[in-house]
């Protein structure tokens, strides 16, 4: 054994950085899961959408054709004809509602697989469809139940509003129309608000294994303070794919109609015209199914990223994910699911400082300086402070005369300034 630590491989990056995400990052990385695992996600989504579309169309045709064929045996305008017509319309509407609920249930299962894939792609893990379905299977019925409850509640409220408006229209046309327009305009912000507040219910059920009631409460709290960014992501992605669907399906429909008109200019039914219409319809439906599958994957990915970002901001999920990645790359086995740790934890917000740098952790901050003393008031203009008065200047001792100049000695005369001084012997003369 060596004293040096073992080599640890570099941590693999996931589809997002493990930190709170910006609006543009969430919007841009919503396509990352599809690029990372397209065979699993796109294949599963296209398969489910194709089966759902085929079954839905088959059931609608099987119900509507026999129901309306009964009208051929009755005379129009008779009470029996009106009753059969009303019953046929009711049967088709009921079948459409049931098919819509079934399609919603299948779509939420696709969303469950996508959410599970995104949760693992964040920590750089790529799973197979079998493993992903094994993780979604324990909460599959919970997801379906939530979707059915939400759809039924929407139908009940919408049906009550439509019935009230129709009843008012029969009583007073103008009042009914005004009420319908007002309720429609008021429903737009309400629907958008409820869409955002319930946006994170499915990821909460899938990743936390929460109950429907608990997931509703969790979604309500996690979306608090993040309404506008979440609404922006949902609206932009929905509008983008709705526009793309129209841009792709409308040209196919127009081309099919134009070619059919060229082949049958007289309008007589011919075999080639019917075949062309069927082929064109199938191509249009295939492209529509593909766009719907991609849209479902991207929207589910965006919802998953919004859920992860909300938990990073409120509960510090990024720290749990970082710890999971580090321990996994270090070779630790049987790690707990990081998405089910510290659920509901609220991290302390970072304190805001008025200015300057925050004090280093672990060290006390510098004490504040005391306030400065006020300056003395300035003297009035024109008056300068004088010398102190009242104390005399110090004087020397009295009684002793001042010292004078010393007198010269006797016999001394001052030299004459006109006579030059006597010359001494030259310094070089020999003595």
C-alpha cells in the first residue's frame, strides 16, 4: 500500500450546473434530456402518442358512425329524428371526453418517465427505459389519479359556466353574450395562475413519492416567489410548439387538397383521389404525432428543471446533489436518493449588508468608529483673539547695576590706525 491517496476520476458534468438556474438556462436546457437519451425518450413518447391517437380515432369512429347511421331510417323534422340526433351527439361527446381522459393518463405516464430521466441526467446518469419505468411504476396510479381528478374538476367547472351562459342567452341574448365574454377574459389570468401553482405536482409525486394532497401543498409552496419565471418558460415553450405544429400540418393539408383537386377536377369520387386523401391524412397525422411527442418531452423537461431549481433555492438541493456526485465518484455504493433527502428543509437566507464586504466567516467584524466631536463655533467676523492680559511680563532682579564694559589697564594706548605695524623678521632669514 502506498501512502499517497488513490486517484479519483474527474466528476462527469450533468445537463445543468449544480447551482440555482437562470431563466435562459432553464429555457435552453429544456432540450438537453432529449439530446442525451433520444432513443429512449423519443421512442417511448412517439409509441405512446401513436397508440393513443390510433385507439382514440378508432373509438370515435366506432361510436359515431353507427350512431349517425340510424338517422337514415328516420324522416328529418320529426320528433323521433330530433331525439335520435340529440342522443347521437351526446354519445359522441361522451366518447370524446372519455378518450380525452385516457389520452391525458397516457401522457402523464410519459411525463413520469421524462421527469425520472431528467433527475438522473442532472447527476450525469443515463438509464434504460426498463430502469426508468421501474422507478415510475410505484407512483404511476397516483399520477393517473391526479390527472383524472384535475381533468374532471376542469370539466365540471367548465360545464357549469357554459350551462349558466347558455341559460342566460336564452333569457337575454345581450346579457348572456356579455357574461360569456367577461367570464372568458377573467378566466385567462385564473387559468395561468393555477397552471403555475400546480406545475410541480407531477415532479413532486415522481421524485418524492408524495401523496396527491402532499404534492399539491409542495407545489404551492415551491412556486411561491417564482411565478413569473415559471410562467414565462411554460408560455414560451407552449407557443413555440403550437406555432411549429401549425407551420408543419397546414402545408401538408393544403398540398393534399391541391393534389386531390388536380386528380379529380370534376369532383367525381375516384380510387386515386381517395388513396391520395388517405395517404395525405396519414402523413399529416404522423408529423403531428411526432411534434406532440417532442413537445411533451421538452415541456416535461422544463417542468423538471423548474422543480429542481425551486428546491435548490429554497432547500439547498444543490448541496445534496454535489455530495451525492462526489460520493458516487469516490466509489461509495448504496447511496440514498438525493431527491428524497431533506424534503421541506428551508435554508437560512444570506444576510444583506449595507455596503462593503461581508466579514469573513468565523471572525468577528471590526467595531464601528465612534462619532466625531463637533467643531467649535467660529469667532465673529472682524474680531481676532488678542493676547492674554492681566499678568505682567517677568522682570529681572533689582538693586544690581547692569554689567558695563571693562576698563583698559593703565599705560595702555590705543594703536594709531595710520601707522603700519612693525615688520618682523622674515620667516626664511637665517638667524
